C-alpha cells in the first residue's frame, strides 16, 4: 500500500490518506458515496482520471480502488465499479464499504425482482460479508429489500423473512435518511411496507 496519494482535485501530495487536502480543502480519498454525491460531475470526472493514473502505479491499493469505484457508482457505471470494489475487497476484513456498494452495483439500477438468482445470491453474499465486518442498519435494510422484492414477489420462502431483516435494521438504528439514501443509490422506487 502506498503511503501518500495525490489530491485528485489539485495534484498536491497528501500527507495523510483519508483527510482533506491542505492546499484545496477537497477530499483526497473517498470512503462514502455521500462525499462524491455532493461533487459536480466535472469534478467527479477529474477524480476518476486522477485515481485511474494512480491505480496504474499501485493497482492493489484498496483505498484508491474504493475511491474510483465510488466515483463510477456516482456516474452509474456499474460494470466499471464492480471490479474496482472487488479489488478493494481482496483480503479486506476491516472495511465493509466496498462489500456493500459492490452489492448495490450488482443490481445495476434495476429492481431486485428483475435480477437472476445468481446475481441475488452474490448480492446477498456481499451484504452478509459487510455485516460480518460491521453492523449497520442500512445493510440489514438492504437485505430486507432483497427478501421483499425478489423472494417475496417470486413467492420463495427463504428464511429469514424480509420482516425479520427489517426488525433487525430497526434494532440497529435504521432512520429515514438511511432508507431514502439506499433507494436513491439503488435508483428504484421503495416498495410498500419498507
């Protein structure tokens, strides 16, 4: 892993990964989608170009791969985001973010109901891996959505039910912002009952 990365916005060499650039006060690496959602599209493209150049020199850097994958997700380039998230997942047992967002990318902006069973199984595998690393309400809520929209609509009885996942999400602290944010990322309408 590299010690420093260049600020994608101004090109200044960062002294600490994950902090804001001292020169321009923009993020150096992106750890959450909310960071890149606030950026105008030309700036996202600038970040992609910078990360792509840095990944060419350090292809196994997990933070660079996560950062560029989140940019691709923001641009709805799911097929480009998935391999970057998967690269960031390799031997990564500390960061749940790439697992969760890779699962979102697998659905490619379509309802879970329209996906094939192998895609749904892989999506659930990634979300369950994220949950093993970190208990977040939105991860449980995502599983509730998959169980409701895919398994429920296809009348497949696979325990636990979506209601049980929903209760778990509420127990962990689900709030309306998490729920709305998930469906904004999935780019689908929220089903009734969720």
